C-alpha cells in the first residue's frame, strides 16, 4: 500500500465555505478506507487529535488553526443497483452532494430532488441529517457505512440505528464521533410522487400540479435557493447558521399571544418547530443586520455571511450577539447548526488516543 502523503501547516480556510480560520498542523486526503485507516494510525502514533473534513460547508475553523491532523474525506464511488420498482444507490462519502442529486434526477429517479443545491459532500449529509423543502436525507437513506476509529474496523448502520432527528443523528453525538462515514446508501423510486407541500414549492407549482417530475422539482428548488442564499463564489457562508427552535406547545402559545402571525409546524413528539428566520426578521428586526465583515443575509436572516475578511472570532462574536438578542426579545435559547471545531471534536480525538495507549 502506498504511504499516505501528510502535508504540514496547510491553510484550512479555502477548504471551508465560510473561508475563515487558521491552518492544520498536519493535513492529508483519504481516497480510500485504507488511506483513512493510515491517517488515523498517523494521528495515534503522534498522539494528536484528528478531524474529518468534507466539503467544509457546515464548519467553522478556529483562527488559531488546528494542532492535529485534518483528514479530507475524498472516498469516491457511485453505484446504482436496479431493483423492481426501486433503485439502490451507494455513494462514497467524498462525492459532491449536489452532483449526486443531479445524477439521480437525470435518471428520473424520485427521492433526492428536493435536496438540490445543498453544498457539501455525501458523507456529511447524514451527520446533521440535511433537510430542505419538505425532505430530510433520513427519508431516503437505507444505510450508512462507517469506519470505527476506536475499534479500527468497518461497520454498517441501518437507518434506525442512525437515530435521525431534526438536524441531528448518532454521528453528531459524543458517542457517535468515532464513526467516520465512508459511504451512504439510498433507496430511490422509479415511479413516485413529488413532494411539494413545503410552502415555497407549493407556491412555485401553484398552477401546474400535473406532470411534476424530479427535474422540475430540482429546477424549482434551485430557483428558490438562488433568491434566498448568497452566492458562495461571492461571499463566505455555511447556509443556515442556527437551528429552528423546537418548543413546547405552552411556550408556542405564549409567543403567539404576543406575535399573532408566528408560524408553527408540529413535530412528531407534540412539540412545535418555529422559523427562527421569522423571529429574526419580524421580532428582532435583524434582517440584513451587519457588523463589520459579518451579517445576517438580507434575503434570509438565518444565513450568516462573511462579507469580506471576517475572522472566525468575529463570526462567533456576531452570532453570540444575535443569540442574545433573540433571548432578550423572545425568551428563546437558540442553538448553532454549524459546527465549531473545538472542544467536542478534540474530546473525541482524545478518546481515540486513550484507547490506543
Ligand atoms: N421568514 C421570514 N423572513 C425571512 C425569511 C423567512 O419571516 O426573511 C420566515 C417565513 O415565515 C418562512 C419561514 O421563515 O416561511 C421559513 O423560511 P425558509 O423557508 O427560508 O426556511 P428556514 O426554516 O429558514 C430551513 C432550513 C434550510 C432549508 C430551508 C428550506 C434549518 C436550520 N434551515 O430554513 O436549510 O434550506 O428550511 O427547507 O432548518 C441549512 O440547514 O443550512 C439550510 C439552508
């Protein structure tokens, strides 16, 4: 087996969509499970932490950089397996998410079309259970293949074992951090029903409810996204920075008594999900709010933007200020959706180091 090429002091900012943060002390790409194993062994032998980078579209790297090994997951493969009414698709973690969606849509397969236009890689999709326009990746996923960095062996999790919920999964939990996703399996349908119940999509298909194909959904979603999200080639962003709060009915009713128009979407557990964009826009009047190089996007205030040469610290301070304002105005405690490389990840790496010593 070829020796892994480990680089030193590699800037990570260009590998993230926020375009901030410092370098990695060590860096390598992993194009296969074998290379992933070698990379983890390198980190173990040096007793340094590691973390895995996909498309860098949901992570903030600290300005001081990362003193361990950053592993860019570039495991690639796409395999379509024909079944009767379905097609199984297995894709490598390092594949580009939207290129995969485009490929399925081109084959007229139903399942991933609502998730068009999301930046990032296939391997990152299950970690936060990406979701948009009425579909979550958990709805179409069959299994996730991982490399267990503690036991140093491959494992497969079926969809139940992944413990998916809104923007959450096993892979985000402290226990699940040891599992590095290598491939994801999906079940797609040859004939299907497009899902257009999400408000923006329903509006887009208002007059024409017939002959809606995955291709038409994809085009509509890409069009909606163009209106709502900044162009990634022009500024830094990681899409929604915060999660939409999920609150008790009593708390929801209390808010509605103050803000009569506040939308609310019932969750399976009896709780209610509210659009934070609405609170930021209508309650906090923060739409387009900007401080120096950082701001809330003028078309979608849930989106935090690096307009120029922002540092990670500026972004974090800005988002803390926004959280504080939301708490003061609406009494809501909000959580970030974007991961900040830091304590949690390092704790995970420490665990790995301990288990090898
Ligand atoms: N709204 C406003 N003012 C605005 C924008 C939105 O009041 O300027 C209100 C409206 O009531 C609107 C509601 O907020 O109906 C929801 O807005 P939107 O449909 O844009 O969705 P979102 O809840 O803000 C979520 C996801 C996005 C995903 C969209 C579409 C999260 C954290 N974000 O945003 O995902 O694309 O739905 O399904 O759940 C991401 O995770 O990075 C992401 C972009």
